[in-house]
C-alpha cells in the first residue's frame, strides 16, 4: 500500500508540474500575442479551434478571443461560413443555413487594462474569453470556417465592423501562431487544438 501511495503521489506531482508549465506557457503566449496586436493596432485577435461533430452531424466550435483595443466590449459577433475538405462552401443539412452568427456578451475587458504580472487576473481573463458554441450546423463534411466579418459594440456605444479579409486573417494568425507556443497540442493533441479557420 505504501508503494502505491508513493507512485500515486509521484504521478500527481508530475501532472501538477505539467499544468503549471502549461499555464505559464499559455500566459506567455497570450502576452506575446497581445503585444503584437497592440503594435499592429489590432482591436481584436482570435482563434477558432476544436471543431466538434457529434453522431447526428451537428457541428460545434470553440472560439478564443482577446480584446486588444483600448475599450471594453459590450457585444462581439462573428459572422462565418463553413467549408468542406475541398474548399467548397456548404450549408446545414437541416434548415439549409450557411452563415452563422456567434455572439459574445460582455463586458469584455481590454487586455491593456489587466496587469500581466497578476497571474490570477490574467488567467481569469483568458478563461472568460473562451466561447463554446454547440450545434451551429448539421453537416458532417464541414472541416473549417471562414470569418466573413466581425461586429463589435463597445460599452460606450460606439461600433466597429471588420470585414477586410487581410485584417481578419491577420487578427487570426497573430493569435493562432502564438498559441502554438503554449503547449496546448502536447496536452490535447495537435488536431484538437489546430486552428479551424480555412487557410484559403
């Protein structure tokens, strides 16, 4: 029994060390992405990963965001369309829906107003900035999505719509490239965390 306890304790210490390492790497990746976004004057950076297809063909997505503007956001909406493995836009087999609107309701604080040295606050912000959306479409051939535009409403009532393709790509790549340094793929698997934003 003693040896079993020692083995279990060793395993728990190892798991804890990995989690700490991942947390630190994720925080560093976020900080790097935030700095790049600020330097490029990007109001938002994002990544879309974990495309889940259930047994009925229902497709869900996980969206990670960082508000890198100077103001808190009240509402944030992603308008996107799904594509199959050969690059054709497809529709839901139920309802024939193509475009979908994924909404975040704030307030979504700006990362510029969070002390990066306060690990607890920084990590809580990261947790809040993850949105899981289930059963957006019904089509098991969906492999990636393209963001058509992003609609932002700030807490002060001002609005911003981003639909320039180059800007949308830059906002995605800035965060998705940084996330590769966080070690998520070693914990969850490369395919699970790989960006599901279509490359072309």
